[in-house]
C-alpha cells in the first residue's frame, strides 16, 4: 500500500473507531484492505472478506441485506410523500417540484424528516436547486427523462461479446434503456437466442447487426396532432 493510502487508512480507521462503528480486537484471522477511488476523488475503503466468509459459521436465520433493510426504513420514513414529490432508492433521495416556491417547501419537509429520524445526509453529496439531475442512470429535467450519456458511452464502447456470459452482461446494461429503443426485444432477439440452453455460440452477421444497431426514441416535437399505430409480434414485446 502506498504511503498516501496508509495515511488515508489510518485516518478512516480512526474516524470509524471514534464513531463506535468498529473496535479493537486480537485475532489470528485477518483480511486484506484496499482503496477504490470515488467519482469525487476521495477513497472508498474496501475489505476482502471472501476467505473469511468461507470459515464463518452461518446463522440459521441469516440477517437480511443492509440494502433491503435501509430501503424499507426510507420507505416508511417518507411513505406520506413518496411519488408526490419524493423518490427514494436506498440512500438516494430525489425531490421534485413544479415551482420554486413548492421546491422550497418540499426541501424543508424532507430535511426536517431526516433530522427528526436522526438520519444524516453528507453535505458534499447533496445537490440543491438543479434544473437537471442524474438519477439511477437517467437524466431528469423539465424537458423529460433521457439516458445518461456516460452509460450510453459505455454501451457504444462495449467490446464484441465472445461468450454467453458477456452477451448476458451486455443485454443487462442495454436492456435497462429498452424504453428508449424502438422494438428493443425484436432487435435483441438474435443475441437473446445465444442464451438458450443448448444453443451453439456462433457470431454471425445477424448478431453483429443486432449488437451495433439500435434506433433511439426521442420525445415528440411540434404542436400538431399525432397518430398512433399498434401492431402485434410473435418475437417480442417492446
């Protein structure tokens, strides 16, 4: 570990000890520590527990995942305002309003609830009074909802899959934005077939076309009327 990382490790462990999140212990067991850089440049402390988990005695009634517990807590805390002007996903809170006056009231309400429930928001991670915000892989603004350009770039730069696992990973990411792609299920069908049991992995021209081409949908423009056409397909929906 580099000297700068050792200093960061000491600082973070001291802070965790101070808050009572960890405690000193003597044990013949240990786990390697590493740092991962966050978007803001700070360092996230990560601990490799896989080997330790192998020898851990499992509880007959295992504890639920912390994400599930926290999500349930946030839903109960904000249940009165969910989908009215608050959307919560685990520890991400989105507050939306139709006017500045409304937004001021909504922000005050959310912050008061957090204080009342003794829930803390890290100020450096908070953003206020935005006309456009990135949330759960989408850009939300007064003009509507669009795809996050950074996620789109990741899709367009995705290397050609060479295995079923890589195809599944690609479709998992691309499928998250299926609502923005016309006829996504039909376009992805050649790739989806590769995941069928017993299907031989052969990358042909049809699958190459499915991999690189996708007509992206946009919001309708103009003040005139629109005609809606519907059809049925034996291949896919959406």
